C-alpha cells in the first residue's frame, strides 16, 4: 500500500495548516511501513521542514509534480536516471524557476495584464495572502521549478491555458493561487514516475490518493483509491463532478478518518 497525499487543505488544514488530528494514524502507518508520499504545490524547502516536523521519511513530490525527491538511503526506487543533491536522488519534470518566471511574464505581455507571481511578492505579502508564518513564507518563495500567481479575475481560464501551451507550459489551480508549471510535470505524471520506477514491480501495490483542489485531479486519476478531502465550506467546485469518495471532514481530521477506516477495518 502506498499513500500519495496533497498537503495544503488535505493532510494540513486549509486555514491554519495544522495536522495534529492526523498524528495518531501517521504513527500507525509508520509502524506498518506504509509510505506516505507528499504530492504538493509546496517547495522542497517547505516540504523538508514539514517532514522533519511530522516525522515523514518517504520520497516526496514538490511544486505540482515538478520535483521527485528520493532520500539517498531509500533503495526502493530505480534512481539511475536521477540527479543528486546532498541528501536526495531527484528527478526533474519541471522548468527551471527562472524560465517559469519568464514564461509568466511573456503571457502577461500577450494578455496585456499584470500577472503577479510569488517572485513579485515580498515574504510579508505572502504572509498576508496565505496565513503562513514569515519563515514559512520565505521557504515558499524558495522555488525551484514553478511560479504560483494570483488568479486574474477578468481573464478567461481557457485563454490563459491556450497561451501557456505555446510555451510547453500549463496552468493548474490550487487552493489560493494558480501555478505555471511545465506541461511535462503535473502531480499525476510524478506519481506515475514513482510507481513505474518502484523496484518491486511484480508485487501489486494498492495506491490511495488524497486531494482537495483541481490541481489534485491528475493525482487522484493515477491511483486505485481516490479520496476527496472537502474544504471547510464543502467540496471544491472543480471536483464536484467527480464520482470519488469524499471524506467526512475537511483537513487533517477528514484525512485521519478515511485512512483510519481503511487501515483498521482491514479493507486493504
Ligand atoms: C501555494 O500553494 C497552494 C496549494 O494549493 C495554493 O495554490 O494555494 C504554494 O505556492 C505553496 O508553496 C505555499 O506554501 C502555499 C501557501 O498557501 O501556496
């Protein structure tokens, strides 16, 4: 069993980013050696800090499927194609951050509209927009592959998408922001990469995926058991037409309830 999970609004509460309700079941999963793999819009810097806090040691996928980071002491995946940093073997499916910024600028020229990205915002601006702490906002600005930007209200989303395609880019929608990512990235593609490069291919692994926003659709489509975590005000409108199980609560409480039910009822 593998669990692929979005973070903001899914394992973490949407408004306060807390995860306390999920700690007991996370401990059980750790004792059962069930990997919990974050698949998030967040940066490597943010996920590392969070994993250290929560005690997660599995691979993780950052910036909407752009970076796949596998700890160097984790030999379960084929990393012959991977690049290396001090602690990880990693695969990049994404742009370099500088290119993502340039493409966003080109698109804003074409649309004759300012598109305001994280690179244009100060850490204090990001604190005000997100409710992150100042230190967390600095980690969120430490981007490697993608540019989150304020969703422009008066621009047709399909026009934005069509222009992005001219640059081999795509726009995905998260909780609060839109994100410019490489067309080769996306949460689903990164999940598929990990599953295809899992050494023990003969063993049939069941995969669970959890998410709350439109950028989680490709993740949820890539797993055996997709689960929607509702937002505090209900299921995101972009996920309402999906026929997937919906957790009984939002955030970490909902996460914990569905996973506890699956694990303790021996459904798997
Ligand atoms: C951004 O991601 C969220 C995730 O859904 C969003 O689009 O609202 C990211 O840039 C991430 O780095 C940051 O931590 C988060 C803060 O809310 O916003």
